C-alpha cells in the first residue's frame, strides 16, 4: 500500500533571471525521508487498522516485511519472530507497529507528538492508544501492578521497564524499542540480561479499552 504524500513545489518572487526560486517544503516531504522501516510499519499499521482480521493476507505480508527487518536488526530467526508476532493479539500487534513508526523521532521530555517528538512514556502512550487502550501517560503508572505479567509470559507489544523508564518488547529475545533520553531519538535496543532480571513486565490490555 503506497503512502499518499504531496509533491514538492517551488515558488518565485518578482521578475527577471536574477531571482532565485524559493523552495517551499510541502506537508509530507519530511515524512518521506523517514527511516524505511518506519514507513514499512506505517503500511502494515494502516492495513490492520482497517480490519479485525490479523490473518488478512495483505496485512500479514506487510507485517512480515517489518518483522523480517526487525529480525535482521537483532540477528533473530525471522521465521520464529514472525510466528511470535502472529501469536500476539491484534492490539499488541498494533501497539508494536505504531511504536516502530516513530523510529528516529526526537526524545523531548513530556511530549507525545507523533513523528515530531516523544518521551519514553509518550511513545508507549501513543502506541497503545492507537491499539485502543487508554494507557496511563506516566511511566510509573505504565508499570502498574494491575497489569503485571511474568517475563516468561511477555509477548510482542508488552511494556517493560523500571523506575521512570519504559520500553516496548518486540516479542523475542530481549529486543526492545524505546525513546532513550533528552537529545536522543527513538531506537531499537537489546536489553541486557542483568536489566531483564530486575525490570517489571506489564500487559496494557489488562486495563479497560476506550474504543474498539
């Protein structure tokens, strides 16, 4: 599915050959220059948001493009990762894809502006609200005991973290996506075993949804 984005236009002022054209950036130009994986995630996300059927052929194919690239990034088995993503509920798949669409977005404390600026909890809030879950905004609340799961039960899209920092689990190994800290950008991360042993794991779908 192709993204519909406007072309770039130019404008001129005055008359004569000595006047240089003034370049006008049209909406969508910056978006087109985004990381290709985030654009692939946009394509898959737009398909799954239109259907309740996570087995839809077009969606599965688009999602696999994303999971294969994630597997390559983390040196994971692409077939195993695709199976893990397939086993996750629809809301989890949506949340993970929504987070991946924000790759390379700048971290700014207290923000949750899609494709512009987010902080760690803002990234999760955006991702899970896209999935229809009224996710708490603050990191500490996103680790609420009511949503706790065991690490062995964690699946694609679940939240993991400690203190005031949270991340989204990518469904295999210790692959995560997160917004690190001020001045940095949303990126992938392999959590260390030491950190994995002490963090909290939560499933946001255990709280009430605000829409289907």
